[in-house]
């Protein structure tokens, strides 16, 4: 049965923390079983306000993102926000993809530029495509009505950006173009997020800003996206060495503490990067419930 989604932008008016989780489209059968198992457990025990599903590097997962977005929406009843990037598609193709989502009952899209393909350091847009995420936000706004659009923000500044001021100016352009909320890149130091929120507000960005957090499963994972790893976390990871179970526990404890502190500071939501595994996220939410924060 086709489940019609609600615009995510509207959820934030409820004044309680909005919890979301991120899936990625699997590559093979084993990965397919993993996402389905995670989706079942998340539906049963976590009850997220919405879920998102990523769009693979190089535009390679157009069909798979669509297929799994539909499964998550129609078979599991989630509010779903599919991601879309400018990589590898011209304007006509981007419109076709968005139109496909529209026809299938979606009304949320995470609009991204995407990363340069592996091995390349600079992003080269498709000859008839779009160079920046703001152009995708504009394309959605100008050609489709009723979509709630999310965009990405970077508390530790986007790696290609030459300054935090410019990065913020471009983020504001995405919001002014019509984005109704921002989800951030992951971080392990709450100070960088809280400082980012302050700078956004001062710059006139007033939409909800959802912190993106990942319960880490390896030290390598932490360093892949963040330069700023707090000393306490670094020490705990180094003491755990190769003990996978200990690292998983550190990941759960750290994410719980991050969310508890952010909620206590008045932040009204969290987006969990779960890598198609439910265990750590369920444990974190269980603790948040126990402490009365959700
Ligand atoms: C929450 C989240 C979800 C993500 N999901 C995916 C996904 O599903 N698939 C995927 O491939 N990647 C994903 N990414 C990664 C993302 O695609 C990369 O970080 C990419 O390098 C930048 O995308 P963006 O949308 O932030 O780009 P943009 O907002 O376009 O910014 C890219 C860079 O260009 C600069 N810039 C922006 N506008 C202008 C302008 N007008 N003039 C000059 N410079 C400008 C910015 O400062 C920044 O340095 C995600 C990231 C986040 C935080």
C-alpha cells in the first residue's frame, strides 16, 4: 500500500525532540538483509519521526535509493527523506528523479551537491548539471511545489571551504533558497556544534539545525569525518585498542552523553548515522527514555 509522507519541515513545530535515523542503500543481498533487519528493529523499538536514505557516490544508487526509499515508506510506514546529489546527472535527469519521488508519494528531499568521485579532489559538475547544492534547492523550488527540503551543514566547516565565514554564507543561501532545515555532518565535540548554531543564528539562519551523530564502531570511523576528536574520547579509544566490543560501548556512551547534553541545552532533535545497524541507536534511545529526555 502506498503511504503518503508528511513534510518533515512541519515536524519541528511540535516542540519536542525530533529523532531521525539514516540508512544507506545496500549493494548486495547480504546488505539487503541487514537493512531490512535494522528497519524492522528501528520500527519496533525506536519509532523515529523520520528516516533518510543516502544517494551513493557518483550518482550510482539512483535506482537503489528509490527502491529502498519506497520499501521504507510503503512497507515500514516511515516518513522518508531520500537524499539526492548533483553528481552525474543533468538537470532533466534530476527533475525526472524528483518527479519519480513526487509520483510515489514522497514530499521530502535532502538536497546535496555530493562529493567528487573517488581519487578526484575537486568537484566537476555534469556539463548540463548543477554545481552546488543551492542550485538543486532552487531547481526543486522552481519546478515542484510542496517539497520539504533539507540541506547539509558543517560544524567543523566543509573540507573544501576556504573559510568558515564563506561556508556559512553559502549555507544561508541554501536556506534563503527554500531549505526548511539543516542536518549536520557528524561531530564528536558538542562545542563545535553549539558554536556553529550560534554562528548560524547570528548570520540570520533561523531554520531547525539537527545535529548528526554517529555511535562509532572503530577509531578510524571517528577520524574519517572529523578533525576535532576530544582528548577524553581519544584516550578511551586508544585504551580500548582492538577490542571491538569495548569500542562499540565507548561509541554508545559517547553518543548518549552528547545527545543528553545537547537536549539539556535546548537542541530539539538528533539525526543518527546508523550505518544500517540498529543496536547502538536502540541502546542510546533506551537510555534517553530512561533519563526522561525523550
Ligand atoms: C547530512 C549529510 C548528508 C549527506 N548525504 C550524502 C549522500 O546521500 N550522498 C553523497 O554523495 N554525499 C552526502 N553527503 C556529503 C556531501 O555530499 C558532501 O559533503 C559534499 O562535499 C558537499 O555537499 P553539500 O550539499 O554540502 O554542498 P554545497 O552546499 O554545494 O557546498 C559544497 C562546497 O562548495 C561551497 N559552496 C557552496 N555554494 C557555493 C557557491 N555558490 N559558490 C562557491 N562555493 C560554494 C561550500 O562552502 C562547500 O565548500 C552528506 C553530507 C551531510 C552533512
